[in-house]
């Protein structure tokens, strides 16, 4: 199956969206994105963790240590209130963008 | 925002904990990947390989995460600071010399800037002070002359340039009542609207209205906050109460808030700051056609968009109208409108800017010096820098590291300097003359703090950048091969360092020449013949209240009795009373007297200063009698009018004539003998200020004939005049127990105050010059010593080849001369081109004074000689064996 590189800026959106259903650790976030996108999107681990730290610094997600499904210490990330707002905002922007691109592609 | 800060702070200060967490998080991730791969049937080893492959560079990711945390810049800086501190502590002498010299120069700059900030930069304490302007009359002879009240009223009624305009005049009052001794208060008579002009509002009550200007309504008073607190216990119900001023009941109608500052005045001046105790309503009466007496000062608030120039033109036009209407002669006179700021600080501006320039030069020298020392040190650190470059540190990292070190030095210097400035400013203010404008506004304040921080940072970058860039250009290969001993500083660096020392020498010479000029100025002023003798002289002032001393006879009688009892005191050589003391500010003139037998040219009124004196006044002041006689007890009411004039008046109106017996009259149309006043004596000249160009023509009336109630007492004693102060008080209170004896001081102090500005200027410029020379000497020593150490082998070789010690010493001294001579020449040229800047600050000496210039050249050469003594000695001990062993 062919995998597509993530366009600039969409990584944050994907992470935030993934966390909407509840706290997750980093590995689970990348797995989930891959699954939900039917293996089309894959997050390079090299960019996942810097992105998580960046989002945490901006206060959109917060991290806490918890226990994973197989009883190991893992760092869980969850959406903050600001993060939820940001997600709504970015989703909206994304929709507009894709719709516009779609329109150009079909109409031109 | 806050969470962002907290996050960054944790990332910064708990860096290793954060890093460990990341490590654990990443490990967790890899484990999961491995499990995933194993579940799909891979062997564990294969799964691990795949997982790691997919993960990418572990180290790179950690770097990226750190960057994402947004703390990299700070973290690096912290690291640089730690490293820099270690480097500086490893060489404490170097660090100490650097920090101390920087602290001294930055501190001196902060101190001077405090003065600049307080005096020149801080807004005057009034509403929209830039719209305030002072109003004077002006003639070629009297640049700033007070106004006549009638003229003022016409200005006020007719002008359109000012939104409001007011006048004020000094008039001290005596406060009595209660059980305490009567005191003299600094008072000003003010027209209504005076405070509105300034934009100040009373904290209690109101200011005077127009009705208060009508004669007879004047028994009202506004108190200063200080007087209200100290004398009336901050009584909140003070309004409407009566207090006794000049033995009359005055009703308190207002209290001004603290911080009510006097806008300054020339005529009978009082110091700036909160120096006024009471304000009373100014009123006057008389004939509006007689406008000869000038004694009030004008101040106004300019309308929006009106310049001082335009206001001046309008007032001049009004003055011409007035002259037409009242048939008065205003030839040669015009109105002057000066923005208040210029009036208050204008005269001191040049001095302060010169001081700022001088202290700025010190800082420049300190920078050159620091750059010099840094470069010397960088060459001995070449090995360390080479290692860092070889290990792959980018050049910018090395530059950054070295800059951080210079910033540590300059900022430490800045902090110490600020501490110095706190002490320095206090000392400076205590040395300022009493009449220095806004001295009370000088503090180490917020702007000074900002200035110090800025100067510290700029200094650090200025002196650190070039050495840092130079050092970072080190070729790691060469640096390592050279093993750190015989570094190749490179021709360029050697040239740069010599150029820096030459510049230091040049700038130091400039300051030294400046200090020389200021010293000559000060000495010239001190050694001027003042025309009187200020030693062994006690002065005081008395003001007889009109309520008790209604007639001239009573006044004359009082001063006669007082003189007699003072002259009878043991230890008193002579004691008298005069209307004015020399050098205390005086600007009263009378014009339009007629000289018997001479016809004045039209528009050329005869003018002279007028004073009153008792017979013993001149002897007490030490003013010599040149011709004729002093006043005697017989020169009283009823006796023929007599005058004593000064030599300037004699020379002006009776050149090459015998003036004794000559007569003048103040009557417009003198007929009878009693209309004339006869000159009976000529006394020596006393200038207005010690550095005045010439003495003004002046004359004295006999106090017993004209009976002036406000007089100064002068007592000349055999021993220390301070001992006579109690005797004076007793003598006064024996005659009138309710009279305040004010301003008791030594004439020495008054005279001293006159030279305190030039003395302070000299002391500061001298101090800065000393600092500059010390820095330049350190710089010269640094370069010469470094060269000598570089040339140890060469010197050894020369000795081996037969050179004498003498030759080696000569070589070193030659190098020193190559720094000092161009430096001094540069300094002299600079100083000559800057001569105009100090012209207004010097007296009796030319900016190109050959004596000062040659002394400075000699001194600078000697400094260079001293700086090279130690290196020369070391060179002369060059040992050929050392050279051979080193190879």
C-alpha cells in the first residue's frame, strides 16, 4: 500500500483529532492515525515527538504519566480546553481549504 | 501564556529530568514497535532492527524535541554563562582588572547621567511645561531685566499669545505668634492666576482671585505644604484662620501640595525646588504714567501652536503701543520671551553635556582597554579555541561563547558601577552649588537604571565583538601545533592592539587638557581680586516690618543703634549695614538721573546700580576707599544729600575728571540745592559675579538719609566670625525682641559658592582624566609587556649575538614611544578642534593654552615611560640560555 507524506501543518491537526477520543500515548497515536486512515497516512516517529512537545508547550495538550494496557509506565497525552478549541478551529480551516482546492481542481 | 512559561521553565531548569522522561517515552515507543513486528512473525532481533530503522536518528530527535520545547536558546546561554564563569575564575586577576575598570567607567557614566536625567531630561514639575515661558525686558546692557507692574497689566490685558500670564516678585515675610522666636520665611508676591499658569492646584482652598490684587485686599496668604506641616501641624481646618506675618494678620486661603516647585528667578533669587514657604497677593498702586521701576518677573502659558518667538513679537508690539500712549521712552529696550526649560537649565546645559562627553570618553577608553586585554587573552586561549573548533563547534558558537564572557564582565561591571553611582550621585549633589537648578531632582532613577543596563550591554558587545571574531578565525591546525606558547598573534592583531592603545592615549590627552583648562579657570577665579575681603566676615539679613517702622526716622534710628552696639562688641573690627551683599545676585538699577553740567544724548539715559549703606559698611566689607570719605553719622535726614560711587561710575560719567563734589539729581527738573546729591567718596569696584567681565556703575545712598528697611548686616571680626553670631542676635533683640535674624552666614561661604561650579567641573573632569590615564597606562603596559614576552627568544638571540642590556631597553622604550607620541599628537589635535565646546566654561585661559598643551604632552610621555618600565626590565634580563632551551 502506498503511503503519503503528510503535508506541512496537518500533523498537529491529526494528533489533536486523535486525542479527541481520550488520552493516548505516543505510540498509540501513531498507530491510530495509521489505522483510521486505512494505512495511507503514517506519522514519522521523528516528527511525532517534537510535535507532541510543541503542542504541550502551546498548552493544547497536557501530558501525564500513567500505566499502559500491558502494565508499563507510559506518558499519556490528552486534549486541554484550549486544545479542543484549537482543534475545532483547525478542522474548520482544513475543511475550507480542501473544499477550495477541490473546487479549483474540478472547475479549472 | 503562563502554562507556556511554566513549561519552558521546567524544560530549562529540570533539563536532565525532562531529557530522561523523553528517553523513557522513546524507549516505550520502540518496545511497542518491536512487539508489533514480532506479532507479525519476525524474530526479536529482526524486529528490533526494523523498529530502530523506522525510528530514525535517536539523537537528532532528542535535539528536535528540545527545540520544540523552545528553550534551546536559553539553555545554550546558560551553558555559555557557566563555561564563561569558569574561564574567568580560572584567571581572577584578569577578571578583576576588567570588572573594576568597567565598574568605575560605567558607574561614572551612570552618575553623570543621573544628573543629566534629573536636570535636563526630566519634565519640569508643571502641567505641559513645554508651553511655559518667562517674560523679561532686554537691552544691550541688561540682557534680562524685570518688568514694571503697569507694563505687566497691559501685557496681560492685550496679548493673545498666552492662555494665561502671571507675575511674581520675591518678598520674604516674618512669621511670629505663639511662643517661638520669629522666623523669616521665603515669600513671593504673586498675581492672581499664578498657579493656574503653572498648572498647579492648591490641596486645600483656592488661589488668589483678581480682587486680591486691589490694594487693601492683600492680607491673604497661601502656605506651602512644608510650612503647613511643620508650623501648623497639618491642621485640616487651617483655611480662614489668621496668622501673623510682618506683625499683621493674614488669612490663610490655601495650602499648596507638596512638590510645588519654584519656577526659578533671576531677581532676588531663591533656590530651585520646594524653596518657597508662603505666597501673598501682589498688589500695587501709583501713577500709570510713571513706569520706571522694574521689579516683577513675568511667566506665561503659551497658547496652543504659538511659539515663544511669536509671543515675543506680539509683546514688543504691545510695548510700542504703551510707549505711544504714555509718552515713555523705550529706546533700546525690547521684550524677551524665553521658554521656561531654557531659562531653568539653559545655562548649565553646556557644562553637563561637556561632563557627559568627558565621562563618555572614559567609557570609550575603558572599552578600548577591555578589547585590548581580551585580545591578549584570546591569543593565550588559542589552544582551547582550536580544540573546540576541531571538535566541530561552529564558528558562531565560539563567537557566542566569547561574547557571553565579555557580557558577563560588562554586566558585573555595570552592577558594581550602579552601586558606585548611588554613592557618587549623593556626593555629587552635595558638591553642587546651592543655586544649581533642579539639584533636588537628581536621583538614581528608573531611566538611570535603564541607561546603565543599556550601556553595560553595549559596552560588552563593543569591546567583545572584535576580539571574539578574531579569535574565532583561529586556524585549529596552527593553534594546536603552536602548543599555546609561541602563538602567532598575526600582524593584523598586533596592529589593531597598537591602534587601540594610541586611541586610548589620544582620548586620555583630550581629557587631561580639559582638566588643565578647568583647573586654570578655577585658579583664575579664586585668585581674582574680588574687590572686597571675604575672610573674617559674618553676614545676616534683617527686614524691618512696616507696621512698626512706619517712618524713615524709626528705621534710621534702628540701624544707627544696632551699628553702635555691634561696633561695641569685643572682637568686632567694624560692623555696618548695606542693602546688598556682593555676589549674592543683584539687578536693581535706577535710570534717568541728571548729571550737573552734562546733557545726556537722547535715548542714552544714565544708569547705575543703587544701594544703601551705613558709615561702617565699607570698612566691614573691606571695600577700599579710593577718594574722599565714607558716610558719617552726620549724613542723616536734613543734612545735604551725599553719595558714594564706585570707580566704574566715576570712569563712565566723569572720565579723567575730579569727581568729588560733582552733583547728580533724581529730580526731573532740579532747581534748589536740596534737589542735588553730592559725591563725597569713590570706592573700589565689586563685580556682580567673580567672572563678570566688568563692574557695573553703582552708587550708595546713606542709609540714614533714605531709610531702607531690608538690610544686610556685615560684621568684620578679629577672630573666627562664627563666634559673633550670638552677639548679633542679642544686639538685635535688645532693640526689638520680635525681629528675625535671617541668613546668618560667613562671607567665605558666599564667596565659596561662587566658585563651586567651576571647582566641581574641574574636580570631575580631573577625576575622569585620572581614570583615563590609568586605563591608557594599563593598555600601554598590556601591549608592551605582551610584545616583550613574544620576543623573549629574539632578545635572547640578540644578547647571544652581543647586544647590550641598554640596547634591549631602548628597543622596548622605542615601542612605547611609538604608542605615546602619535597618541598624544592625536589628543592635542582633537582637543584643539573641540576648543569651542568648552569656551563658555573656561575663564581667563585659551583652549590652546601652550603651557597646558606642553605639560600634557610631557605627562603623557611620562605615563608611557612608566608603563614600559617593567617590560623593559624584563627584556633587559633576556637570557640566551633560556632561548636555547626553549628551542
